[in-house]
């Protein structure tokens, strides 16, 4: 589908070029991407891969399709394109050389994470990537979404990067939960995480929001396998049965949609973070998408109106009151499941188009040193007006 974006009423961003292909053949899809990005020489490209395309076949085709480009990316559980939510799109975001510089490193074999090695590798990258006066820095992290290591990894990155903010998303695999991978130097890697250190002359701000509020229903994890993010008992009862009782559905009807609409929350000070449930494990266990431990106090969450919170969360401006040039978004796949079930996909996609959001559906989100779930995390980039202070 060459020229797939030409029929959209879409205001293109100035600092990035976006290309999308729906072709089922990886080599042909990359050829379409190359054609749409013709005449550009970006600093780097982010590639968000749908689960129907083979990462190995994409990697084999990359050298001929994009021979001079620096390409990073990951597999996904869905994409956010200029059309909004999609499932089968190969998305390329080309970051203009005039606005962006990048350095990267790969954390391989992250199960288990070595905090000391991550901190040292991160500090070394930051030292070697010399700062340009007048420009700002941020970091993006793309991690294997099945590694169960993001909580520790992001905390280590926060220590290594110090005052550089970190945002990102965990790679996905549709709803298969079999193999998730990150892309660097023409190769896809699982059990790995990709860190990008980015320098830009644009101003930017981080976004992070969900649509849940705590209820009066409390539960305590009474038996867990923390290294597997697995809960076997809640309130002294089999975990799946107790959770089903609290959300008032038969245990046989538990599903990703039920988990999406009835998350559990963990309180940190005055802030509640979502600890999303991935799936039932065996007959009675529950596998989570974030860190879990014995004795952890959980609160059942109740959803607020999801489109309204999306509206308010994306409604950011710079100091001059201008909207973002674009928003790079990392959106939990469970949010999309809930939006789909409620028939709100068209409305959500319209909001993404209006705010020029581009990104992917994740297995978890990273926001300022914390690994979260069922959250939209993003970075809004603004092009300063001529003469405006940075």
C-alpha cells in the first residue's frame, strides 16, 4: 500500500517523517518504507514491527532496503500510526538529522539484570556521547517484554543516567506472549534491552497517565514467586479464584479483557501505579506484568472514562501555548483491549491523530525510573518559535 498516508487529513510533523506499510511480505514492506522516506537522510529511524512480520526476514532485508540508515526498534502488540490504533502496520519514524543526535547501547542477557553492569554501561555511554551546548537530552528504553526484568532495569538506568529523563516501552508480541525482541545494528535480540540516548534542539515534556482510581477492595499477596511475577495466593486463597470473587465474575470467564478493566493498584506515597495481570498461570495462579512479592498490599482499581482521560492527558502545550510537533507514545496493550471492547477505537484514534501521536502498544511502560502498566507514557516534542527561549 504505497502512499498509505496520502489520503489522510493529517498534519505532518516537521521534526520527523513517518512511513507506514501494510504489506505482508517483509522485504516488500521495507521497500515501501524506503520509498516513503525517499529524499530523507535522518539521524536515525525507529521501526515498530507488527507480530505478523518475521523479525528474521526483516533483518535480512534491512541492508538492501535502508542501506545508509541507522535503524532501531522492537516488536509490538499493536501500533499507533497517523490513522490511530492499528495491528498490522510496519511503522517507521525517521528523526530529522537537523534536530536529533543519538547514541545507543544494548544490554544483552538481561535475565537476570546486573545492576552494576547496567549502571556502568549507561554511565560510559553518557560520557562518550559528548553534549552539544544549548541542546537537551533524554533517553528511550525498549526492553524484552517477556524478560520480567524491567523494574530492576529501569531503576538501574535512573541511577546511571542521573538527571537525564528515561521513557520507553516493553516490546510486544501481539497477544501471543511467546517472543519479544529489540532491534539494533540490523539484528533482533530477545532477552535484551536497547537504550537510546538522544540529544535534541527541540523542547520536550514527558507524559504519563492512566484512567483508574482505587476502590475499597483490598487484597494481600500471601504466596508469590517474585522472580516469575507469579502470584499463587491472594488473601490466603487461590489467586485466580479470589481475584474472580472480588471482580464478581466466574473464574472460568477471566480473560485479558477482564484483567484490563479490573486492574490491581499499588500505592506509592499518594500515587497509585497499576500492576496489570497478564494471564492465568496453571489452574489458580496469576502472572503479572510488573514486580510482585509476598505481603504486597493491592487495591482493586475502577476505571474512569478512558476517552476523557486520553483527551486531558494529551492536551499539552509549550510555554508559548503551542501544541506538540509530535508525541512519541508507548501505550499498554491492555488499554487498547479495553478501548476495543467498549467500541471506542475510532474515538481514541481520532485523539491520536489530532495530537500527532506515533508509537506502539506495549507489554509495559517505563516512566521516569518506574516500570508501570496500563498507562500511556509519551514524550511530547515542540519546535520553539523563532527567537523563543529553549
